[in-house]
C-alpha cells in the first residue's frame, strides 16, 4: 500500500510556472512507477506525465511536452512536476498516482493522491 499527498498547487498567471510535489509513504521501498494526471471541470481525467522507478525514463502527453518536466527523488520518496509556460487550458486538479513495477506507463495506477488545484488565469 502506498499513500500519496500532493502539494504546490495554486493560482498563477498564464506564462508563469508552478512546481508540484507528491510525497509517498507506506510501501516505498520500490520499485514503483509514478505519474501525474489531471482533471479539468467537465472533462475526463487525463494523464500528464509518467516516470519509471529509476527516473531515467519519462513519458509526456503531447499537450505538455516541452513545457512540463517530471522528476523524482527516491531518497525523499517524492515526485515532482515542474510546469512552465502555463496556459489557461492547464487549469485542473492535478493528481499523482503510483503503481508497483519499474516501467513508466500511462494507465493502471491503483494508488492515488487527493489532488491539488492548479488555476491559470489568462
């Protein structure tokens, strides 16, 4: 069992930056892959980025590629999402997720955080 807590959300102007964090606890001795998802009002949840256990492999949704960077620090059991050049369409609740296993994948995550709100004003 892995417990996840997100932080770092907030209100930012378009073009600005935010850094989200996701702290893991519980079964953190690995290996487990992690990912960020988001859900905007009235829309389905979508994946944003995923990272493998070592941090050496990442995948991104086309909508954030080149603007967002996912990373992790296993010594701190924490994953990050650096978001630059934010757009109004990035407004959503951002969730982190984890799954046992090494590979970065975009689905089948059984463990979820409670979410953190990101609002980008235009």
